[in-house]
């Protein structure tokens, strides 16, 4: 069975650049298993992401969770399809420091047009934030 030729797969093969937001967030996909419905990525939060309290701004953590959950859906799409986030419910569990973070995403439900995805963001082995994203598959 041949690998799908969707945007996500072309990006992983280096045939097309990642979206600018992934570059901004320092996203690096480490592992994707479409069959199991799992994706792991690393992110880099520079000090410029910090808030006045000296920790990473929550909006940047939300963006990382949005990216990892949508990326999992993106990995499952056919050529000519895209993904948009309809809802992202984030829970912040502890502060994050500038530096490396790890994100994991898994499907709660992968429907034909709507997907529910769980994402977890960790730093130094501790869970920083979690989210449930509702994503819609669109024709491009």
C-alpha cells in the first residue's frame, strides 16, 4: 500500500514547507501512526513567548495544542482536503518555561467530517496543559 500524497505527508518528506505557524512554534513532528491515531511532536518556546510573570504565555501553549491536534487530523486526510479547528478547550495545569515541550495527540473519535482529538503538552516529563479539539475536515 503506497503512502498517501496529502499535504502532511509531502511536508514530512520535505517536498513542501511547513505552515508558518509550525515554524513560529518550532514544531518538529517526531512520530505519527495514522492507523493507531497518534502523533507526537516537539515544540520550542523561545523566551519571547514569555509573559510578564516569566513563564510561557498561555496563548502560545494553546497554539501548540491546536497545531498538534490539527496535525493529527491532517495526517489522515486525502489530497485536496484540509482541516479547520471548530473548538479548542484547553486546561492549563502548571506553568511552562521557555525551552522544549513535547506534545502528543490521539483521536477520541475520527468521524467522516468531524474529529475529536485529545492533546497533551508536557515539559520535563510533567503535563503542562491538555486540550480537546473539535476539527472539521474541509474540501480545499
